């Protein structure tokens, strides 16, 4: 559920000088908890996966330390991702605007945003990434529990052990692909996005350029509250 609002309007809400709250403190904290735990699992997981990447374990205190913390940080990643699901599931549903946007996605890739149809708080690509991480983490947790407590799986059911290894690796590789695109888009491609996930706010111009429908919704809600503040509203 979006809690975004106009923070300062630099004149009237929606003018170029105005700033809009894009991510609340709670959203930012959970995002960075997920990021930290995911990057830890990524480094340690790659170290376990291939001898060529075993050296990565030395970056995080050596292989035994990595083996101890990997499943715990994996649980941390799952909890923070489920928390994001609780906060954002309403904003992440596919809309007709997303379907129109997805047909014009080539303009997004070619950095010609002015040719894209307007979208809400998140664009279709961001939504796909969210669902990839959400379903990815479910598979990672289930298969990860199988690997964590592998000795509890009897030898007669060893196909479960093999399935757990395969599912864990495939889900990890899929999330890594999405993660690389996400970090690239958020830091290098869409200027202003990174500041928003650190400080929480964006300029009105940024909101209008990248998420027009969301911008219009925030401005509408903000003007409604100005004329009908929650403290004096009679909602009964
Ligand atoms: C160090 C790594 C990461 C960086 C630099 C990063 C960067 C960002 C940025 C800049 C945004 C704001 C984008 C915008 O509002 O336009 C964002 C949003 C978001 N991040 Fe991350 N992120 C990282 C890791 C993760 C991880 C591990 C997850 C896994 C669940 C994640 C999930 C999301 C989601 C779902 C959003 C909202 C939708 C979106 O922008 O895709 N991020 N991130």
C-alpha cells in the first residue's frame, strides 16, 4: 500500500521545485536489510558453488564462518523480502498501464523514456523483478532447508537431496540475473532512483518523468488532504 505524499511543494504541489516521498523509512530499512543479506548469500553461495570462486569466502571471514552464516542470512533475506511483499504487494499487481508499457519496453531499454506510456508507482520491469525475487526466495528457502538439514533426509529419499541442490542453484542463478539488471538500472540507468532508496524522496520532475500516473495520484491525494485534513475529516 503506497504511503507516498508531497513533502515540500516549492510553490504548489507538483511544481518542479517540489519533493515527493517515494519510500518511507520502513520501506528503505527493509530494502537495505534484504540487499545486505542477499549480497552476503551471493558472495558465500558463489564461493561454495565453484572452486574458481572459493577465494570469495576469504572476504567474509573464511569458509567455516561463511558456511555458518549463509543459511542464517538467507533466512534474514527471506524475512525482509516477505516484509517487502507485505508493504508492496498492492503496488506490484499488473495493470492495463503496465501492459501498454511492456509493449513499448524497447524505448525504456534505449533510454527514450519520453516515448513510453505513463506508469504508476512501479513500472512493469520493476514489478517483474519484485515477483522474481519473491518466488525465488520461496524456492531458495525450501531447497535451502533441505540442504541445511540434509542428514535428516533418509538415503532412500535421496532424490529429494538432488532436487534441493538443483532447485537451489537454478533459483539462485535466476535471482542473480535479475539482481544484476536491478542494480544497473537503479544506479547507472535511472538517475535519481538511488537517492530515493537512500533518502526516500524524489523531485516532482523525476516522479512526473518516470512514474506519471503515480505522480498524479500523489498530487491529487495531497491536494485533497490540504482542503480536507485527516484531523478534521468526518469519515464515519
Ligand atoms: C546492493 C544492491 C541493491 C541496490 C543498489 C538497489 C537499488 C535500488 C534502487 C535504486 C531502487 C529504487 C528504484 C526506483 O524507485 O526507481 C530500488 C528499489 C527496489 N529494490 Fe533494490 N537494490 C539492491 C538490492 C535489492 C535486493 C537484493 C532486492 C530483493 C528483494 C531489491 C528489491 C527492490 C525492489 C522490489 C524495489 C522496488 C521496485 C524496483 O525499483 O525494482 N533490491 N533498489
